[in-house]
């Protein structure tokens, strides 16, 4: 039991020992608040969900896709109109839309021979607007 007590004391001592070098924005001593760590660990997302969220952000990290989101946030557009707005070929526009459809960001409906695209979920518009506000320093609603 003395070994366990000594090991526990050594661990506590290491947690409070000053770091050998000071790094800006970093703790000057090593101390772990086990209660906080436990609460935060309990609130963490599953690995699978983290991967899905990261994949969604990867899709959103393309300038053309951001432009598509902005356009579709205004109104539903057929592929031809969207290509015209973006200054891209129909093929290039369709390629980006297919990627976004796979990630469940957009959907389409056929009207005769025209494919009209719209956003699947308004969350992406809020995310885009929040990003713009963050970069421009504008205040958000409310």
C-alpha cells in the first residue's frame, strides 16, 4: 500500500511541478482538474459522429461550394441557372452539386427536363452567415 501511496503522491507532485520552459498561451504548471476532464469527456461526440462532422466541413471548405450555398440560400435554382450565376460549366457545377448531395447538404427535384436544387437543411445557411459575421466583425441577430 505504501507503494501506491508513494505513486499517487508522485503523480500529484508531477501535476503541480512547473514546466521546464514557458510557452505563451500555455499553463506554467501541469495540473489536471479531474472533475472538469470527466465532465468534458462525458460530453464528447462519438468517433463516428466526429468523422461525419469533419467530412461535412471538408465539403464546405471549397470556395465553389460556399458560392453554391450562398446562391441556394436565396432561392431554388436549376443547374443551368446556377452554372450561369457561378460562371462555371454545367459539368463543373453538377460535379460540385453531386458532392454536396452525397453529404446531404442539397437536394434536387425534376421539373420536366430541368433539375432544380435547394438546400436540404437551413442549418447550413446559419453556419455560412455566422462565418461571414465572424470574418467581417458584424453583430449577429438578437
